[in-house]
C-alpha cells in the first residue's frame, strides 16, 4: 500500500490523522517538526504527504520546498488560518491541495486518495504518446510535461501542469470549476472550488493573467493569445 508521511506538531491531531489513514490501509510515518519531516521523507520516500504549515524547526513551506526539490510528491497542506498568502506560497512551492482546520477526516482521506489517483493517471499519460497542444504562442506537451511560452520554458508544479493541460485541450471554451476539480484533482466537492481558484492564480502568475479568462460564477477558459 502507499506510504503517507503525516507532518503535524500537535500530537492529538497527528495521532488522529495517522490512525484514520492506517484504518484506510495506508502505511503511515509520523513527523512532528520540519527537520524530522525532511529526514523521514529522505528515509521512507512516501507516496504522499499531509503537511501542517506551522511547525517547529522550520515551517511546512520550507519542508515542501525541500522535498519537491528532491523529487515531486503530492502534498496536502493543513493550515489553521484561511490565509490566502500562505496558501499561494505553499502551492507555489509544489503543494497540490490544502485543508483549513478544523477539517473533516473523511474529506482528508478522500483528497489523499484522489491525489494518489492523479499521480498514477499522470504516469500513464506520460507513458503514452500524446499530441502537443498549441494555444497561440503557448505550447503544452503532455508527453514531456513541458510548457513553453514564446519559446521560453515555463516551470509549473505537477498539478499546475495538469490544470493548464486541461484548459489547453479546449482553448476558448469555459470549463466549470466543478469539472476542473473532478478531472484534475479527481474528486467533486463544492467546498473544493477555492482550491481551483488558488491554482489558477498560480498558473496566471507564470503565463500571464490575461491568458486565462474568468467567467464569474462558472469557471475558466484559456485564451489563444499571441
């Protein structure tokens, strides 16, 4: 079974999350500080990480930055504050999703399962030939998982790439937040649409805000600018 690293300095929360994931059949490794998380990640190479932002030693943002530099791994951040700046920084260094405390354990488990399914699906797509998608001067290559803009490579996190590829497959067409959540993240829950919005902001910061059009109350479309 996949291994999940749980990083949370509150013993009660760490134990509750770890026990629930073990009950779902996962192998679980627990850490209570930033340095311990980095050490256990190197030793166990987990398939996913549940990561609190506020940690002793160094925070979850730094943990995420270090582990993503070593190798891409899906990360769900736990935050006690619904602070958009914290969330955007975390997503920018490679986190895939976030939950604000207090959260429902059932929702956390569902998101862990969805992230692991997404990673497996990405591996399958990378192993099969796929056509490059060209939207104006933006090129998205699903096989090499590379994005170029005006012949300059754009570095995206794995989930940012999946989101952009989904939009690039239907340029000019509006995709609802719910569809993006289901297709890219692998789960459907109205409470998760803010996750989509946060990731869209991250992609816009890298390719240009005017390339992704917002249809308020509906979703997003990738515009073929040049």
